[in-house]
């Protein structure tokens, strides 16, 4: 028969420890349990004024009130919302970030469809990616927030950190204006991300997509031609295929079969088309001098003309 008793130990220990002693079949069993409360890391290591001042200096910001950065790093979950939080800054910053990142991607990659632009923006400038930017900034130790899962204080950190970066953009916009916010986004966010357009392209049938693309552009139908081959009648042949649009080769690929080579050549042609970069381009919004001198240059989008 199993019997047990509980012994409580106190004294200099930070938290009570309960030891359950039992006897089973003549054996003495003992289990030790700690009842120390699980603390949220955000409260256990609350940031001080020097943390925010260092963050401002690191990012070369010019906030007149140091508490602005403190508010940027304060989530609404902290202290049950009793303190000023970054909600409104984040709301503004999200839209400012979408504007400047969106116009940058649209100008740099003129051949990407709207869906591809959205996928690219989400992949590289969504909350998860912005959280990485925040870690690079050193914002994580400065965050003030509470996880909704007390047993797992890290749950929700990525989302909170990403939103804090959005709030930081919003704070720069509100305190220093649109040009300062644009410079910040280009220097600290766009300038730190290496974009891989191919990673967001979903190409299931490149040959069919290429035929549709050339038809849409009014170009000759693409034709696949063998450029080189070796070992056709062996167990390991290699075919190098080129895809031509008229006299111009627009893609090249290789494979152990003609079909595989044509597949890769068609995919190569699509990637070259959609991932084409414009190195020197102007943005729809260009500012010179003071904030009051900001001039808007309407982009040349191929939309339908307005009706009279």
C-alpha cells in the first residue's frame, strides 16, 4: 500500500519547495516540486532609461522626448494597458511602411504582377521579417509586454517585436515628417534586406505560362531548340535547351531529357522576365529641401482613362 506525506521547507529559499515522501512495496520514494511562480521576462528584466537612450543613439534618431522610444517599445498588454502604448504609432507606421516599401518594389521590379508584389512584400516585410529587423536594431531587451501564455513567456514575441518596428516607423513619421520616415525605411529596413524574387514565384507549368506571357505581350510564340547534347544513347544523357522568342534566346536550361531541359529553359525565361530589376529609378514621391517642398509626381500606371 502506498502512503505519502508532504513536507514544506521555508527559510532562505526564494520559493517554497514541497517534497512528497511515499512508501511502495517497502521502497522509500521522494519527489521534489518547486512552486516558484513563472515570471514574464518582460517584467523580470524591465528596461531602464539608458536602454532607450542607447537605442535612439544606435539608430541615429532625433526624438525630442526620450519617452517616445519607451512608448514605441510598450505593447498594450504591458501593465494591463495602464501605460501609454504603441498602438496608434503602430497603426500609422504600418501604413507608412507599406507605402514606401510598396513604391520601392513597384519601381524596382516593373514586371512583377500585383499578386507577386504582395507576396514579396509579405515575405520580406511582414511581421516575422520585421521582428528580425527589430532584433538587429537591439529592440528586444527594450520591449515591455506580457505574453498571454503565462507558462510560455516567449509566445507572441515575434508579433510584438514586428509591431514595435512598425511603431518605430510611425513615431519617426509623426515627429520628423514623411521624408525622415522615408529615409529611415530605406536606410534601416529596405537597405538590410536581400530580396530573392524567385522564392515567391509559383511556377507550376512554365511552358504554358511563357506561351501566355508572350501572347499577352504580342511577341512570337516561344520555340525550344537544342543548343548542345551529349550521351544521347547512354544511360546519362545531358541536353542543353534554349528557348527563343523570334531570333532572341530568352531562356536556357539543361536536363537528362529534352522535356526536362525545355522545362528549365522556360522557367529561366520567366524568372528573367519577372525578376528584372531597374537599377536607377525615381519614386512617385520625391522631396527636396524642407518638408513643405515635397512634390508629388504621379506614376505612369497603365490604367484605363477616366470617363468624361
